[in-house]
């Protein structure tokens, strides 16, 4: 899965965690989003390089929080298509 496709889900999930005062780590994100750990790690690293996530603390920057909050009301496309879901099963 590409970081471009997964990034909105990560930003939205981390923004929700921060609003609730919850602490996130890689495992909680893997379980809550339902993706592979390697894909999530690649996406978080890309978001860190772009300045949206502090990967060491697993917290959003101000810009990342703004994007994640905006995405909380947006309808995101499905992570997997039906064909990909059937192939995985």
C-alpha cells in the first residue's frame, strides 16, 4: 500500500487520538487502521519527512493536526478495492 493512499487515514487517526488526549504508537495504529506494520511505518516516515508527524513521539505537528482535523469530516476512499480484498483472501 502506498504512503499517499494511507497518509489521510494516519493523519485522521492521530488527530483523533490527540483530541482525546490518547497516546498512539505503531501497534495501536496498525490495529485501528487495519494495515500492515511495514506500510504504516513507511507512511509515518514519509509524513515525518514532510513535517506533518513527529515520528519519535508519534504526535502530529501543527500542520499535521490541521490536516488531520480537516480529514475527520471528510469521506475517505476505501483502502482496498474489492478485487484486492478478494486476492488477499
